[in-house]
C-alpha cells in the first residue's frame, strides 16, 4: 500500500483522536471490493503495533442463520455481505472490549472462515494484547447512508430485476442500513473512503483477487459467478460513489489503485 494512502489514514486517525477526547478512537476504512482497504489497514497496523484491527468481513452471520433469514425474508439473504448479514452485536461488543482494555488485557477479535462459511471457532480467533492506541475497522459499506424509498423502486441490475422483482430484498437491506447499521457507524470517530474511478473496474479488481486466491487464470464460469456476486453490492456501492455516505477523508484511486487525490471533507 503506497505512502499516500497511509498518509490519508494518518490524517483520519488524527481526526478521530481529537473527536474521541481521551477514549480509544475508532477509525473506519471504507471502499468497494478489491480497492485495497484491508491491505491499507494491515499496513498501518504493521507500522503501529498498538493498533487493533479487524474487518466487517470477520463479522458475517453463520451460514445457517443466514439461511433462516433467506427463508423468512428473502432468498438473496443467503449471500453474505449486504446489510443484514453481519453480526453487529459482536462488532459493538468487540469495540467495547477494546476500548475498556488495560495493559494486561487479551481481547479476542472476530474472524470468519469463508471456506466453511462460518465464524472461526473461539480457540482459533486472533488475540489483541494490551490497550490499543487506535481501533481500525475496514468494510465495504462503512459510512453508507440509506436511500430514499422512491429510489428503491427501479432495479439497478439483472439480479434485482430477476430475483427481487417486488423489491423486498433491497427494501429490507435499506431498512437495516437506516437502523442498526447507522447506530454502529456512529461509533466510528472518523472514516476514510477509498473511491474507485468507476463501478466497472470493481469487477476487474475482484477478479484479480480471486485469481490470486485460486492461483490460476479465471475461466468464463468464474467471471460469470463474480459478476453475479458483485451485483449484490452494486446499489449501495453506486450510492456511496455518488455521495451517499459519510466520510472525513476521501482517497481517489485510479484503475491501478494508485492514489490520484486526497480530499478532506467538510465536517
């Protein structure tokens, strides 16, 4: 992760410290799939050993629980990622524990096994030792604002048009975002938002990630699967890209994820 992005995160940490007024500050790093938010947070934590960090991706609800939501609300909730598929209670409890930790504390951090599609067993969770100087949380929708009801009527892609004809799924996501997620986002003292140059590049970034994980070139079937997956996030991602989010520092990226501009928003 380049120094410009780390500098932006440093700025956000300074803002958060001022707002926290003595308690351990919490900084969110938002950005679409493949934008490098987890890499940025990890690079910062490597340089600041007293920085605790975890991801929204570590807080997915178990597969069985999501299946129950899919059965009772809408089938698309079986796919992890959109608002309504995270364990916000655990997120808030983890923030509480880290903010109350003393020098001798050992705090278990959340972790999720994407292979088994379930949270990591308690015995294998990472542990943060001591009192953190800052808590960093990365997540694709951190700071996102809910949309107006009328904006939900028209589908934004084939997934919504074909599999959410009555807008039940997107309305429930929006209700989650307007309610419990806003309360949780309110605990973030500052937010850095990584901005993609276009929505279209996000699929390519995701494909690069998957190819790296698989250790091979992607087949057409892989690309089709990824394209469908990205559609689960398209509505909120486009909304955030057009300003439907809270952010203190905006980091504009080019197609190669190089920083082209850093903007501090009016607070």
